[in-house]
């Protein structure tokens, strides 16, 4: 059976998923958590197969680290699921109630988006997080994980789907896509799929955007910056930079570019170099930064000189650095070369921090903390389906609120527009909530 046939059936099921009781959806999530724990040995065994294949295929260590689904990852996803059940139901929230005329009342109510296709990278915990968010928000979901974790994704989906259906959610509310051909077919289902959320490389996301008429939400690059201001606490800055680069190097919210105020560059860059060297982090950047370091350190080839338009997302133990004239230069650089994901300023100057946070045009702007905080779980969303760098509908980590839209409900008692057009009747618009 072609995936289109399953998607058509899912579209028919989606209204019933949208009106499912919160108790059923929360019960389904708890059932998922219990099922994953009960079958953890089987899941770990399938993940071991994926890890062995990755090793045989000589996959880069930073990418291979994403593939692992072990006791810690299981504990984290189960914790996220339980946190999710405690969050308020995003469905059925009344955000506007207005009396247009006597016995003519308009209400705006939050509703699920409907059928969502999520194509995500080779990270098995993403399968659990995305499925859980879609269940909680009353959406049907088509899930396609990376081929590098095909075995793990398959068994995770099996137990998630079984638990959800047994708990009372409509059969067919979740669907697993496994092949590239299914993605191409999915892209043509613009009448059935309401939203696509691709997570992966810049080239992959652009491919999705250019080959479908389905609305797409997501981000391509994660070029995150940290600007070290002249009023920075330098010890604090180094601690934050190391966390933002090394805590999970392959994540989209890891720092990739460092900008240093010229007034402190002579002192700060050598300290930064020593700290990065201790963590085996390679440094590359502008000629000015290199000249300062050349005076300080004698090692040849310790710094690679590149132009600012060569700064990029590395997802590895590499970081770019540039010396900037002042805060405005840092802001201009971020807005021009950044990906509008997450950018931070390190400063003890309140005015400088406020200016940075107002003028940097990114989904997340931080002061004196690691860019790695850009995460749905760490924001208390339970988890996230992805991070959106766009400005329409949802921005930043996309949790429950980003997975609902709204509808207008108008209840009357025989009113017709003709009476208002002729002046026989008049609107009096009175908000009643």
C-alpha cells in the first residue's frame, strides 16, 4: 500500500483525534512511558545494531553520538513524557469571546493543526519527543527518522503506536515512514497534510521547501553566536563558551561563532585559546584575531585564518572567532551572518545587554548563559518538535503552543448580513471575556 493511502485515512481520522478527551491523551502518554521502560532491553538491542552499522560505515563521532539510545536517553524521554502530561491542555482554550450583537456571539478557540509530517535527523529520542507532543496536542503525525537509526526508530514506533491505540486514541493517528521514496510521495500530499516540519541539513530543508506545496516550518542552519562584550566577566564567558561548544557539540544550538570586543581582545583571546585547546577545540577566524594569538602562542598551524563569510555551522569541535569594534558591530554581524536561531551576549553592563537583546533578530536572545538552553524540555515545554527560525505561527523551540492553531465559532439566532448592510440591525461589539 502506498503511503498516500495511509495519509488519506489519517486525514479522515484527524478530526476525532482533535476532539479526543485530555484524559485519554494523557493516559496514552503514560502508557507510552510504561511501554518504553518495559521493553527497554529490546530497544537497546535494536539501537546496538544501528551503532554497529554506524561504526562500520565510519560515521563521524559527533554524529554517531546522536544515534545512541541508552539508559540515560530513556530516562530523559520518560521524564519529558511525564512532564508533558502535567502541562495544561492546549486544545479548547478560548482566547476571544465577543458579542457582535444580541444573541450573536463570536468565540476564538484553539484547535490542533491536524496532520503533521515530521522528518527528523538520526536521533532516536526525537522519535519519542515528537510523537508525544503530537499526541498531547491532539495532532496526527507522520514520522520519518534518519536511516542511520532505522532499527531503533522502528521498534520505538511499534511500542508507541501500540500504547497509544490501546489507551483509546484513534487507530491510524500515527504513521511511520521509512524510505526516501515515501518522503517524495508525502511531499505531494498537500490536500491531506497540514504542516511539514523538517529537521536536518540546510540542503535537506531547502529541498523539502522547494518540492512541496505543504506549509513548512523549521530551520536550516544553527549558526549560533556568543558576543563577549568589553564589560564581560571573562571567567564567566569562558565557562559559558565551553558549555555551549562541548556539552553537545552536534546540536543545532551549540555555539559556532565567537565575537570579541576589540577593547578586551588582547587579554581575552589568549585565555580563550588556552581553554579551547584544553578541550581539543580548533580555532579559526579573522586575520586580526590570528595576529593577536600569533603574538601569544608559538605553535604553528594552531589557528586557521578565514574570512567572515566562511564562518559556518560545524557541528564539531571547531569554532570561528572575530574581533569586533563594538556592540553594534557584533549585532550587525549576527543579523547578517547568523541563522536567527539563538545568540548570546556576555556582559555585566545592563544597558549593553538590553540593547543586544532588542536588536538581535533571532528566535532566542540570551544574556550570560549558554546557547544550549534553547530547547523545549529546558523551557518547560515537555519537549519540542523542532526549532523554528521563521516568524510566522511559531518561533524558537516548538512545543504544544506551536502545534495548535484556532478556529472562530459564531453562534446566532437567525441573523443575516443583509439586515446589517441596510442598517436594519447594528453591531455593538462587546467583549465578554
